[in-house]
C-alpha cells in the first residue's frame, strides 16, 4: 500500500492495529524550537529518531538531551534516537526546528529506555555500481541492541550514487515458518535528493505472477504486508528510506529470497553481511 505525501499534522501515519501492518506504528512530528509533543502508544515499543534538528526526550523519569545533529536533510549527518518502552509516555521537546520520526512495533513487555548516539550505529555497505545495487544501511536499532529491544528493528537505508535498486534480490517476510522465514510487517518513508526525484516500489505477491507497482515520491510512505518488495530510484537521484520492522514472534528477521531470482545472491558483493545485520 502506498500513502501519498501529505501533512499529517503530527498524527500517526500508521496507527495502532493498522489493517495492513498491525505490527508496526509510524508518526512524523514537526516542531518549532521550544515546542513539545507528548505521546504514549499502548501495546507498542517505540523509537524516536530526528530526521532533522535536535530534540530532548523525557521518558521513564530519564532525560536524553541533544538527540539528533542533522541540518537540512537526512543526508546531513548521522541519525540518533531514543528507545521508549512499551506503554510508556514520552515527551519530545525541540531544541531546534525539527522533523522527528516515531517508529513502533507491537510488544507486550516493558523494558528500559536508552539513547542511541551516532557512535552506537551499526553500519553496513554492500552491493556494487556494476550490479546497480550499491547501498548503505545505518542500523539504529539493529543487531547491536538485540538484548535491549523486544520486536522493533529501525534502520536508515541509502542508495550509494545516483540511481539503482534496493531490496534486491527480491525477498519477503510475511509468514512465520522457521527456519526459512519470519513474519515481519514493514513500513518505509522515502526521501529523494534532489527532493523532486522519485522512484518505484514493487510488490509481487507470488513468484512469477504479476504484482503491483507504486510511484514513490519525496515523503511517500509504503506499507509492506505481504510479498516480494524491491524498489528503485530514477537515474540521477539519490534515495533514502526510513525503515520500520515489527516481528510477529521474534525480533530477528529471516528473509525468504524469491526463488526465481535467488541466484543473484551470488552476484552482489557483501549481501550476506547485510542479511546478518537484521537481528
């Protein structure tokens, strides 16, 4: 499902118990310096990540100041975030003008909050220009925080260079059938550089059968509930997408690669390192 760019007025873009992706939650909050935003998402753990600007986060009686260091866009510095436990209230106060992502996943237990600073990011770069699959992933809540988070995975993905494919070889994660696959609902929010760039999100429900394709633009949101889902950016543009994954039965993601294209795993440098980081 594609949700076109719009002003959400600080209300959830993907709310609790969404009909398509009930395991995840997503909001974008825009604040002027000095403004605050309070929230509590029942039954969901969340992660606050400034897309731009700097915020202070208060939750569980703790204060995390100076979160976020980016200026004009998501390419301008490294991401930072704060993990907010399930059923816990949080206040975001803008130290500068800010656009802030709130990512969430269903989880029944209440853990402890913590901050993720730029030095704590789990980074991976894979693919190649020759295979048109070159990209960089910055894991905010990835394998490094596996023991501190319930079911939520949060990452930022960047194309390297202008143009190319991401999420290829095509894979899915819509069914719990270990050890082959886990069910993880997924949500993307896209950005392009320059911001009038655009791309394509594919969603193929079954191998070798026609699927759907969505024209994605700056600030498009895409919900991945079922099927194989590669995406691409037009030549001459860079693409970014904020990625939220919520697991149904476990946090670690087990991707199932589309049989028709599985041989491509052997053509893309470093792809198995990428797979290993989604834990």
